[in-house]
């Protein structure tokens, strides 16, 4: 959950706030007690190795491809609707 900070605290303690953003903490900035902005850290792209992916999905249930196709076909038509 994001921590509430005042506009003044953002101005006066910006270096400490930036350090907290770097490690993943977020903030709601208030002015006169009213929330006006949200500061959230940027999501960084992470490389995930093939071995890590394989390990994460090792115990995943197997996919029945025929059932998947039937389920998808039941959800929507593959017909192309021509507008004239």
C-alpha cells in the first residue's frame, strides 16, 4: 500500500523518497490533506532464464489442445463479417 506524504514532505525529503521508490515503495502525495497524485516506481523489465521458466511451469497442468480449440470456437465465430 502506498504511503501518504504531503507536498512539503515530497519537496523537503525528495532524495529519501526517490530511494524508497527505487526499492519498490509507492506514495500518495497530498496538498492540504487531499490526495492529488500517486508516485509509483517504474516496472523494470527482468530477464528470466529458460531454466527458470521451465522450472516454474514444470508442475503446471497439461493443456488439452482439442478442448482449448473447442472452447475458443464456442466463444466466438471465426467468420469474417463483410460490411457493404
